[in-house]
C-alpha cells in the first residue's frame, strides 16, 4: 500500500498523459525536487529501462538509480528507486478515463530500511510530508502543462 497518493483530473486523454509522464526526462519540469533524469538504457520508457534521477532539496543534492517496472500505455507506469543496492521507493502513476479527460493518480511507497528512515528523517525531515507536498505540486504542474497545449 502506498504511503502517499493523490489524484487530479486532467483535460487530456489517458494516452496523452501517460506519454508525458513516462518520458521521465520531463519530470524536472513538474517536480519541485527532481532536477533531471538521464536514461541509462537508450531513453525508451519500457519495462526494464534504467535511469539516473538527479534531485535537490534546498542545498542538498543527490542522485538515485531507477528501473521501470510497469509500462502499460494509458493505464499504469511505475518505477523503483534505489541508491546502490539499497531500495528507496516505488513510484506509480495510474490513468483512468473520465468524461472530460482522465484522472491521474501519483503514489509513493517508502521502501527504505527502517534504520535509514530514522536517520534520514532526523537529517532531512519527514519524507511523507515532503513527498505529499511534492506529489501535489507535480500533479498541479503536470495538469497546467498539459492543459496549456490543449
């Protein structure tokens, strides 16, 4: 079960929204924390594709490794994040058609070991609170971006 999940209605088809979200190199346009994504396996967002995520929060910068786990156009896109051999998170996007476009749901599941959660929580703050804010901003920015071209 996800630790944080939020949905938003977007005036675009599930396939259009999926195409934008699955092109992870665009995530830096919407996310308040992601500053870039570089594909390690040719830039194809399919199952097994790998990437490096570049992130920033205040003065702190870090990178992570990601792997696409699900890539079902117009329905679901998910990827896992790790730092070396340490699991960090699972991110999932789900798309459901509505009468005027689609609902996009972004979910985050914390996969960090308990000790890492405790240490990093003291050092960098409450990741649930931070990611709740980040998901809200990301979805709002995604909506604005998609609807500005419609």
